[in-house]
C-alpha cells in the first residue's frame, strides 16, 4: 500500500516493513519482517514500485527483535544494501548477546528458529540523520530501540515503542519489552515532535492527528516512576 507518494507499507508481513523513496530515487527499508520475508519485500519493490533489488541501499532497523530484523541479512545479500541499527542493539543481532526469554506464553507466530546473526554496517546514535530520517533513541522495549522522524514528510516510524490498532495508539508490549518502565518513559521523547502520520511496527498506519493522539496517550498513562 502506498501511504503517500514515496512511502509504502508492505502488508502481509508480521512486523510492518516500510519502503521509502529517497530524492535520488534509491530505496530505504525500515524493518524487514521475519526470516523469509525478504522475498515479499523485493516482490513489492518490483511489482508496486518498479524498482530493482540494487535500488535498495539502506536497511534501517528500529530494534533487534527477530520479527523486525529477521530478514535483514537475506535482504543485504540479495541487494548489497547496508544494514543500520542503534549501537545498543548491535550485539544482539551479531550474536554477542542473547535476547532474554519472552515473558509468559509464547505467541504462535513467534519464530521457532532464530534468524542468522550478522554484523551491521552502520551503528546509529541518538540525534544523527540517516537517509533524511532523524534517529531518536527510545530505550526500554530493547536497549537500542529507536524511532525515525521524517520532518519533511511529517512521519514518525515508531517500531514497537508505540503501536496503532483501529485508529487507537497503544504502548509497547510488556511481554516483549526488556524494561517496560523505561519503554513508557521513553515515549515522552516522542511527544515533543510534530508529525501527521505514525507508522508503527504492528497494526496499521495512523494517518491523521498522529502527534496529538500520541500526546493524549502519553498523558493518559499512569506514571508511578
């Protein structure tokens, strides 16, 4: 689905991948879905955007969980794109650290086998700009979780820090968050931004009044910390 000119949502993937066209015509993907989803992304790139694999230049990962980073290595191998992730999540995708076990029952869509480890090409830090997107470090869901802010298009990519279901903003999953208190505190960093559209890691796009709804959601949180 084309959300607005040059910004596409690849539907039918467990964690939402988004494809963005840069001003030079090259493509950036935000998150990659699970292991095996690379072909769906490249099929969309070809059939809906009339682009070739080599047009994909950057793979931006909002965090290290396998439903977001699972196809990163395969996409890199098929396209030659560089993989970028926040420095605090790099050790997890590289296999130097292990993710903690999921809290509670394991959902049926959880991958049975972990994706292959890889060494990211670019280690991101808070405040830097990559491919026109500003990196905002919002730890808690994972240590290196980030949002990506496109001030020109007035879009915020939130990964799993904030989600949208049926037009309603909800917070990160406690079951999958390493530090849910920190994850909720991190949301405050997103309330100072001005954006029309929120594109989250699960659910559907929030297309109107997104920054206002995010502020309202944050204000509604009970803050025992």
